[in-house]
């Protein structure tokens, strides 16, 4: 599966367009991570627990988007984007989306 944030792949031609594919993951904060984040807010530094949480969520959303693309018969997802939003106190959604196509 070719995945690109470009609208086209140089040297390839789009032969079929399947439309929007997407994947999302909603994660809540962990009490232990909140405690460490509170300390980091006092002393400064990277919030590694949150960085890991968002990375895991991003990977899950990305993989769900690819599964949706595969189910349509696509061999590529173009113009891929990520979005993050807060859905509730202490919970965030990571959303991955793009256009499923067949490239020759």
C-alpha cells in the first residue's frame, strides 16, 4: 500500500478513485501519566507519557485508515492528513484520513 501526503505520486497514474477513507482512535489520560505530567509542569521537560499515548493513538488511527482502504480494493491512500481533537475532559481523538485510489 502506497501512502502519501501528496495528491499524486510522481510517475504513477490514478486509475480508480474510491473516495475518503478514515481511521480514528480515542484515548483517555492515565492517572500515573497525569501525576508525572504535573511534575513536568513544575520542573519542565517533555511529557513522555503523553507523547507515547499520542503515538500509539496515531498508529492505531493510521492502521484503521489503511484497513478501510484495503477493504475498498485500493492500493494507495493519497493526500493523507492527521487531526487531533478533545472529545471530553481527559480524552482526545486522533483522526487519520485520505483518499483511497488505485495506481497503475
